[in-house]
C-alpha cells in the first residue's frame, strides 16, 4: 500500500497536485497511443442470399415461439449461418474481396433486431489474408446500423472500431445487398499491409484508403 502511505505523508495540496499531474500524464499517454494508431477504412458490399441458386445463408435454428410481431414468418431465436460474398461494387458480379462468415440470430422479442457475429475474411487486395471480427446489433428497420469491430488478425491485429451497415437494395426476394463501411483503428506497431504491387491492387476500385 505504498500509494496510501505516500498520500498520508504528503501535504494535501501536494498530493492533489501530483495526482493531477499523474492523470495528465496518463491522458497524454492515451492521446499519444491514439496518434500512433492507424485508421483503416474499407467499403464493400455483402450479398446475403437466403435461398435459391447461389444460396450463402442457411437457417439452422427455427425459434419455437409464436410468430414474431415485427418480422412476419420469423420467430424469436431464428438463427442463420452465413458465408456471404463480399464484393467491391454492389453487383454480385463485381470484384470479389472476401467473405463474411458467421451467423445472425433474431434476438429481440418485439423489434426486428438481429444479433450479428461474423468474421470478415479478406481474400483480395491490400489486406488479403487478414480478418476482422464484427459483432453487434442490426436493427433492420434503421437506415444505418452501427456494429462493433472487436478485433482482427494480420493487418487488423488488435483492431478496434465500428462498422456502418446499410441495406443497399434487394436484388431479389432472397438476395439482400448490404453496404458496409468499416472503420478500424489498429495500433501503430501492427504489421503494415503487404506492399501494393502495381497490377495486383487497384486501389481506387478497392475502396481501401487510410484516413
Ligand atoms: C491471396 O493470398 C492467397 C494466399 O497467399 C493467394 O493464393 C491468392 O492468390 C491471393 N489473392 C489475391 C487476389 O491476391
């Protein structure tokens, strides 16, 4: 209890002054760490195809309860496992950038709210091989939803941040196109992404840029 005995032996004003100084130093340290971090912004489109040819989303749990009040035909607890394609443009035929692998569960008794937990695995471009862990609440009635970036691997090791998530359009009854803007802060010491070899990476097309 060195801190307590030091405090007891110190005149009160001096103790408070040193406490303030210590807090200021801690705050400065935090700001410096933030300055050392890099924000990576990615935009891509996610194709959630729940039936028909090219299905990528499969319902694995059907909730046993009554029909959901806000989502006709659905039930509390309904769970779908996904391996959705990610593309650079909103067309499924545009350049593939990766997959969104995970699941979503209808997790509100009254509202049309999904709990989403997924790994974004990037399979092309500057961050090929890296992953981003995304978790959060998807209120499908809201025009923009915010989910959390809770970690990652490779270039996204120790990432924190958020994802802005919008429904871009319905391609068909079974094919929803979502637009995702990922803002991930990675520590300055994280390994930089692989070099952007000319020809291998079209930066403007990828919509990848550092803020
Ligand atoms: C991504 O990395 C994998 C493994 O290194 C490689 O086989 C693949 O060709 C790369 N893809 C692109 C589009 O660069």
